[in-house]
């Protein structure tokens, strides 16, 4: 920290100089891995996925940089409006959403087709960070300090669950809880909450899930029970990974991938292509890149002076880590199939933009790590 | 305030590091999981991956052909164009059929069947949509396959019966195995694979079928074949050909000669027992069954009064009637109850107890010896023989000549017929045998029943004097049997009488035949008419006088047995014409024509008329 100035950079050039280039490079590397894997998923062709992934990546990076250059004060001011907007969109999905695979997730607004739940992942983080930034630390464990975050987490996750999208709902809840934890929740409440959850989760599994979600979870517990139905994904995915061995079968040589035994391989199951074609070495390398990204973000968070930036960085990092963990855990058969993409590698525009937007906030936090916006600071105030 | 802030930052850093450590632990767990799958258990997954990647496709064997005795195929295989649907690839089966329906016709009946099959089978298993398409439709489908996902045009072998109808009863036909037959046999479940259902196709299934091969292929997840690996595959072993003793030309001739009647003809080589023709009319086109007969077509066959699906040559049983008298005559000579000179007076009837037994010739034959009696088919003479022999000796002679037991020719459903005796009647009806029944048995009426095949065998045995057994397949050993008579002179007497039936005035078929029609070759024969209905005195008065005035169903069955040459018998023919009226009129001319063809075709027979016109040698 000594090499950096203790002041906040103001000019464009200063800010660009302060950009955390190692994180940017790691993200570019992940995007490149994604392009490569999508090239293989199409049996060695740029179309339909690799080229579009690449083309989407460029504006994504641009958005990331713009987000990073904007001052924290701006994002603080935007936190609640963004949250309320995202909440409104989620309600909109309830009524006007487009159904894909039996779940209402997409909203068509003119030329843009989007998943409001992706926006909400970031909106919850910003809203919570803003809330704790404004909240005096001693009030964290007060009734007010508990109920507002409970609403900020509960309302969107309930709407997302109702779409139904269990994966994203879990993601939002866990991320939110992580922020609450980082904000200084007392251990007494943590332990009490833990015990309450131990009772609530079985009840939730029993009554709070759609039939297909429950089936997925049970299939996860015993995939061989239903080898051509719901268990098919998991079985084929495990075969692909396992047969990859130590060094893999070579680029575009994976039979599971190339012979189409893996459904949805370009989206949620893209890690299996990597595992099959590049083996344990390739899989571990990608996990390593993610770990490096995360280690960097934790360091960035620790260096931030303001609560808003710290919690924002850690919240986004948590979401990102959960993405990676749930996705890889899912394809390796450790977790149920819940439909979470592998960030920056899986094909899918909304998720990529959302992730890069999030990293824009992280990089922005790094640039403005010394900024200390006062409590209750407004948009430009 | 300041220290408060620092403390808060410290608390945050501590908790952030805790989360970081948690994250590290979770990522380590992922790495460990990958290690377990990709390094420790990789072999297991490699095997599963290969199971996915490679498949063994069953290659059905080519079915053996069925040939006639000269090697002419009568059941063959031809290329058939068909179209199948793989429901998994087709998506909505109804839509796929709609699309295909614009190119080829799919009847509502077929559509129902297809949709039923789609429902029943696993979605990756092909379902036949239409078999045996013409080339035009097939080409049209091929052209449009890009727009028809899951619809696959195929070329396959299908059974073909080039001579169709004339051979239907011998060959039977092939059909897809039923769900029950197929069980778990992948070959039987293979679409388009057919097994013999009836006839020789069924009886010789083991020889004809061959065994399936397997083709190792690389497949993708949809089961589409990416690559074939013939070097790692086993070729199918084609079925063996089966060679019949039948002469295809004679068979066709016999069939056509009888066509229009409900009739049967059997031609047999009296030395080897080879069946040369085994015709039953009307027949049916076995090809219909191969490609799938419609309910209407089947009903038409099944409900036809002439019973085309029934093999009358083997399965039909009829009273042998007067044709049996030759056997009784021989038995009487062998038993010594008659000689060639003794004459019996026929007054047109005899009395036995309180019953009158009529001769077919109401005014009687006068004084007849054995030769006259056979020639003119005198019933009264044989009533006398019946009394002298008794039923046991008559029945035993009948059995010696092949009646009362089913000949083993390697086809299913061959009738045993009936040779009645005291024992038989007791067990069948619980009644005692009566003397009168002996009398009518001796003229081949009453309880006695024989199939045309049995009548042919009986004739062959009379002609050869040996207990020849019929055979249908050339790969089965010929059985020439034992000598049947103690004194060959007795046989000569009966044969001479049978020759007289055709060649001498007064013979029952002298006027209808008068000879074989081949110069220098004489034939021998015996007529028979079995009564289906007695014309009553009342009807006679009412004006119904002859058979031709009766409704078809009530007319007599006509039958005729014959062999030639009369002096050195070689071929025998038996015919039955159901409700054809008398034997001499309905059954004798076709039998004679078949016999003549056999003599003309015989390569070993001497004379200008017996050249082998087809230049082929029997093997």
C-alpha cells in the first residue's frame, strides 16, 4: 500500500494508471478460455458460440472500465434506485416475463432481452453496502439493522425463487448473508440464525420448491436412478470429466463433447469440455485463475477505506466465488444441477455483462480505495 | 471515533479473511474432487465414455433362399425401399407424419399403427413407416430428408416369392416376429426382420435364418452413426438355401390346371418318394403377408368359401372312396380270400342284416372277377371282400399304404386322416363296430379319411410295391421303404386292373381319359367319388337328377389317383376336387395332365415324347 498514494485519483489518466491490471488480465484470460471452449463445443467452429462470445466480451470490458472510472459516490447514490428498479423488473417478470424451459426469467424491453435476476445480484450488494455504510456500526445488531437487510435480501430472493430459479435465489441469499456477516453481525445472532436455518431448510425443501427442483436435488443424490431423465446431465458430465484423465484428450478431441453426449455444454456444462479435453491439469488451471481473481479482490476489499466499497467488493466477490463453486460443484456431481453458469466462460450475454459490471465496481473500488464518502452521501453530494 | 473505525476495519478484515479461507477451502475441495475423478477414477470413466462412443449395430443376416429341385428360386430376397422414423430425432411424431404425408401416402390405418408403435417402443428405436416403397417415392423422400428430421429412408432386403400363389401353401410366408416371439432377441426385434410364419419358411427357419452379425460404430448422443469400424465387427452369417424336391414347373402347372376349383393335387416320385408338386387351389399371394396384409384383404381370404388359406393337399381330409379299392383288392389277394378267376355276382345291391348296401351302379355289374371289379369299381364285389377280410385286415392294409398316420415331410399341420377299426370306434364314439361299417370302409367311405398327400403316398406304394415315404426337402434322406407284398404277382394283378381302368372300355375313366396321351406310355388310375349328400328318392322325383344340378356345397368330392408308366411306374399323382362331382369327370383329367407333364419331362424315360424339354437335370 505504501507504493500507492494515499489520495484519491481525480483525472482520467490517474485513474487509468491506478487500474488493477492483474485482475483485468486474469479476466481477459478467462474470457479467452471461454472462447476456446466454445470453439470446441461447436466441434471446432467459431459459430455459433465462440465468435459471439468474443464479440460480447469487448463491450463488456468497456462497460467494466466505465463503471470502474465512476466515483464511489455515484454508485452510492445509485444503490437504492438500482435496487428498486431491479425489484420492479422482477415484479414485471412475474406478469410479463417470457418463459424459457418452464421458468419465467426473461423480460423483453424493446430491443433488449434481459434477466432481471442478474441485475438483482449486483443491486442487492450495492443496496446492502449502502445501507451498512450509512448505519452506525453499533446499530448493526439492532432491530432496524436486522430488518432492513432482511427485506433487502428476502424480497428479491422470494421473487426469484418464484420464477422459479433456485440457483439464483440461493446465490442472492448467500451473498446477502455474507455482507451482513462482514458488516459485523454478532456471533450470537449468527449461531442463532444457523440453528434456525437448520430447521428451516428441511421445511423449505419439503414445501418451498417446485416439483422439478425437488427432483433435481433427489437426482443429484442418486443420478443413476434415472439415467435417461434428469440424471443424464450429471452422469454424462461426470463421464466427460473422468475420462479426461490427467492431461485430457486434446483440444476438440473429447468424445463426450464432440459426439453431443453433453447437453447444454455451451452454457452450464462448459467446464466438462475443459475437463475432458484438458484433463485435471486444465481444470485445475482454470480453478487457479478464479482463485487468483478472488485473492486479488479480497486484497482490494481489505485496502478500501469506506464500508461501502469494502462490502461492495466482498459482496461481488462472494457472488463470483459462488458462481464458480456451484457450477464446478454441479458438473463434478458435488452439488445438484441448479443452472448456474461458469462466469466469463459459459455462453450467455446477460451473465457476462453482469459479471463484468461487477468487476467494474471492484476495479473502481480499487481506484478509489482511499475515498471516504460520508454517511448518507447522495448522488453528487 | 478513530479507534472505533480502526477496530471496525480490523473486524472487517478478520471476517473477510475468514471468508477468504472458507473460499480457499471450498476451491481446494473442488480441486480434490477433480483429482479423484480425473486421476484416481479415470479408468472407470474412460470405459463409460467408450460405451457411449461405440455401439454395436446388429446386422441382420440375409435369409437363405428356397429353391426347387433344379435350383430355381421360389423364395428369394430382393431390395426393398422403406422409410423408418426415429421418434427421438423426429420430435413430434404426428407432425413428422404430416410432413411425410405430403410426399407419400400414409393411410389412416397405417398412421394409427405407426403412432401406436411409437408409443410402445423406446424413443431411440426406429419404427417402420412404410415398407416396400416404389423407387419414385423413395427418391422423393431422399431428396427431402434435410426437411424431415428423424425420417430415414433405408434399403433393406425383403422376402419375395416370384411364383407367388402357386407355392403359397408349400412355402408359407415370413412376417415380423410378434412381441411375444421376439422377447429379448435383438435380431427378432430388428425392424424389417421377418421370420417364417407358416409352411417351409417356418419349418426350416433354423436353416434359413442364419445368424446376425454386429457392426461396431461410433455414434453421437442421438445415436447417429458417425463412423463405421468394419475391422472390429463380425459379419452376419447368411442363412443356408433350402432345396425342395418340388419341380417348380410341375407345381405351377398343377396349380394352374386346378385353378378355379377348390382342389388339391400331389405328384410324387414313386421310387424316391420325392414330392414333385403339392398344389392346393385356390392359393393366395404370400407376398401380401410379407409387406403387411390389410384387414380387408385378409378377411376376403379368410371368409372365402374355397378356403384359400387352407392347404388342402396336406390338411384336407376326404373319404378316399373307391381309390381305396385297389388296396383292398391287393389285401384280399394277399390274404388268399380271392383269386383272379373267382366271380362275384353284382345285382346292384346286397342285404346285410336288415340293411341294404347299394352298388353305385343300380342295375348291377353282373358276374365280376377282381380285375373287372377294380376296373368298373364294383361296390358289391368289395362288400364281399370286406366280409371275407374283416375290418382288422382292411385297416392294417390301409395303414401299410400310409393311411391313418401323418407322413413326416417337414411341414406343420399334416393331417393323419382316419383308418377306422373296432378299437378306434370304441374309443371315439364308445360304440361297437358293426359289420356294415366294414362294408363301407372297404369302399373307402364312412369313417375313413385321407389327405391328398396320403392318397399320393398310397398310389406310390401301389405303384412301387414298396413303403416309400414322401420327402419335401432334398437335404433329407430318401426312404424307399420295405417290400409291401409277399407275392409280387398279386401286385401285378392289381396294377393290371388299374391300367384297365383307363385303357379298357368299361374302365371308370376310359371315357374321360382313355390314356395318358403320350405315345408308347400307358398309365394306371383309379377314380373315386365321396358322397357329401345323398340324393333322396323324393328329390329324384322332384327332378334333381345329377350332381351338376345340386348346389356346389352338396356335390360329391371327386378324386383320382394314377401313376405312369403303367408297366414301370415312376410318377404318381393324386387329385381331389372338392364338390367336383364324380372322380372320373372332375379329378381325372387334371391328374392325367400333370402325370403327362411329368412323363414328358422325365429325362430317363425312352421315346420321342419324353425328351427333357427344359434341358435340366435333377440333382
